[in-house]
C-alpha cells in the first residue's frame, strides 16, 4: 500500500511528558509500521474539551477548534485532519458542523480568526485515528502486518463515550460498537463481551467529583474482570487515565483489589507488529501490561 | 440587562443559552432523565429542567447544581427522539448561571472548568501539573496539602512513568503565537457577549 499522509492534531494530553505521552509514542510506532505519515499541525492549540464551557462559552470554544482547522488547511493542504484524543476529535468535528450549519457562526468565527491572521474554509474532514484504521485500512489489511499475534490474551475493549457518541464510527451502533473488539481480534487477541463497554467513566468530573466518578470506574473494571478480561484497551486518553490512575483510590473506597492494565489500541498493534516494549511505550503504564511485555520480548 | 428577561425565561434561554432554541421542542418523554451517568445526584434531570424553563422557574433552574453534574457523555443526545442537543443545553445553562453569578458557590466542577479554561487561555495549551495543583489548592492551603498528599502516590507514579513533568511548573507547554491567540479569544468573547447581551 502506498504511503498515507494526514494532518495530525495530537492534543495536550499527548505532548511529551503529558499524561498520555505513551499514546503518542505508540501511535508513532504504529504509524511507522503502517507507513502512515503524521504531519503535526504547526502551533496547534488546546481544543477546550467539553469542560471548557463554564468560562469559555460558545464562540470562544468554536474559535479554538477553528484555529486548529485553519492552520491545518493552510500548512497541510489536501489532507484529512486526524486526532488521537476522543475529546479533541469531538470538539473539532463539532465546531466544524456548527460552522457548516450556520453562516453567522462561520462569519463570527472568521472575524475572531482574523485577529490571529487566519481564516477558515472548511475543506478538510476531521477524523479520529480509529476511523483511519477501520476505514482507510480495514481489518483484513491490518491483519496482514501481524508478526506476533496476541494469542491467549483476553481484552475488554472499552470504547467509552466520546469516541462513540454523538458521532461514533460509521456503521457502528452506539450501544454496542464492534470496531475495537474487531481490532483486538485482528491482532490475534480475544475480545471478551461485557456490559460496560460504552459506560461513561465520569470524564473530567473524575477530577472535580471523585467519589461520584469512581463509582463509574468501579463498575467498568468490575464488569471487565467478571467477564474474564486480563487487560482493558481503549481509544481515548482520558478513559485510559481515569480507569488506570484511580484504581488505587477505587480499591480504598470500595474494598476491591483491582490491578488491571489499561492500554491503547496503538500499543496492541505495535506489539503485534513486532515492535519492542519501548516502541509500544509499555514503560508508560502505571499498572504494567506484563503479558504484552512478554510478547514484545519474544 | 437581566431585568428584561424576568418575565420570560424561555425567551431568555433561547437567546442566551447555547442551543437554547431547542428547549421548546422537548416532548417530555423522559428518556434523557434516565441517561445521565451521575443521574442519582441530579436534583433535576434534563427533562425536568426543560419543564421548569417553560414554567418560568428562572431562579430554581439557574441556582441548581444539576447541570454541573453533566459529564458530556452524549447518552442523552443519541437517545432523544426529538434530537435535542441536550449536552450543549446543559453546558449553556451552566454557563449562563455562572455568568450571572447565580451558580452555587463552591461548585467543584465549576471551579475546575474555570481553571481549565484559564489554564489553556494563557498559553494555548493545558499544563496538566498546574491544573492539578490548582485543583488541590482550591480550598485553601491547608486542605490543598491534604488533597495533594492523598493523591501523592498517583502523582509520583505518573512522574515515574514519564506522564507528568514536574518541570511544567516553570513554563512547560505552550503555543508560539500567543498574542494572535489571545486577540482571537478576546474578539470571540466580545462577539458572543454582544449577541447574548452580556456586554
Ligand atoms: S481535549 Fe484534552 S487533549 Fe485534547 S486538546 Fe483539549 S486538553 Fe488537550
Ligand atoms: S469514557 Fe470518559 S474519558 Fe472517555 S470519552 Fe467518555 S467521559 Fe471521556
Ligand atoms: S429525551 Fe428529548 S424529548 Fe425526551 S424529555 Fe429528554 S429532551 Fe425531552
Ligand atoms: S451528556 Fe450530560 S445531560 Fe446528557 S446524559 Fe450525559 S450527563 Fe446527562
């Protein structure tokens, strides 16, 4: 297959030494194996996520995404814009649709952008990396690169909210999207069915309402365990952080003994394609994914 | 300004709340009321808030902390038979309450949301360390130490896994064109304030 090039929006959490540093590293490795070139949008800014609403309001939030899209159009013309963070993707795509639906919003956004010497045209699609894998490659093509199948490992594919709603991947259902399970199986792993696949982990409220959100996190992990999963895999950096980081807190609060690794699909693919533990950024896990490390060592 | 709206809260919501013009489309089916992950903690689920808006219960709606429990999970949006953008209406209501100074004092999500925004508006990117320290110290220094201690193991683990950079406290990530970025946000805010009568 010929090289594919995308305009890349990494997002704050994927910066070096930020909370999903390991997502970025493993995405870069995965892309190397798939012959994908990611051209970072120069000088991209934070998208504001959903939680920006209280202080940010509406138009300033749209302007944040419009600036990224305008920079992408200008510097990376002719490419699709691709994000790895669910929240980044959602904000960008949402801003794009708001602008497309209202000529007033378009002109207001461009008035704001003009202050930064930019203008927005809306000629690039805003996509999530999972869409690239599923739509531009497809499972059969992805399977072809597998050198070390993730045989015998049981994964709970945790899709969460914002990669799934309100947009989601084309052709998938909101209540039971299958693409993450299909990805796991394409890599030779086993995807266990469980009932909390699209449950919200609390999102940003994990921080501001810890007790209430940790109940959500507990339900998700408990269900994964109950259905035999040894590892959770997710496409969303905030899901990953919330479900991994707070396990100790959840254990204290609920008397559980959770200790389940939470990984990214990009780490699975990197290991299955023969990448090293370092390439898959497995050293970035707070709860070591030893079964993946073992396969990477083989 | 708010005086003009006293007698017609629905009209005010339509003009000043993000996607507020959708509220009148709600048919009170109740599907959204069962959709919120933290629903047990909402005194008034979205369906009820929409009913209260139409009944003109301005004070009760805007002082409620219900919409601050919205996790932006979009469960409601994909289920609503009338396709109301409920998530954004919740954000918009919270924003209006906050702008009018009516939101409950010490609402933690509101504080976090403000910190988050101010953090990103300064440098163009979020500085996770400053953000989390800010959150721990929001209740003052003593409580902050306690909160930070409680989460210390998490923080140290993140530093060890190279997913939190202690040096961020002294700078860290940011964009280059800060002046253009600030001017853009200022302009966007100006336009919005004029349109929503906050100016
Ligand atoms: S949503 Fe999160 S990761 Fe994405 S740009 Fe905003 S703060 Fe950064
Ligand atoms: S599951 Fe949690 S972190 Fe993931 S998108 Fe939903 S709210 Fe955000
Ligand atoms: S689901 Fe939609 S129509 Fe039904 S009560 Fe909620 S907002 Fe109204
Ligand atoms: S997006 Fe907000 S209002 Fe809608 S179901 Fe989730 S928490 Fe409830």
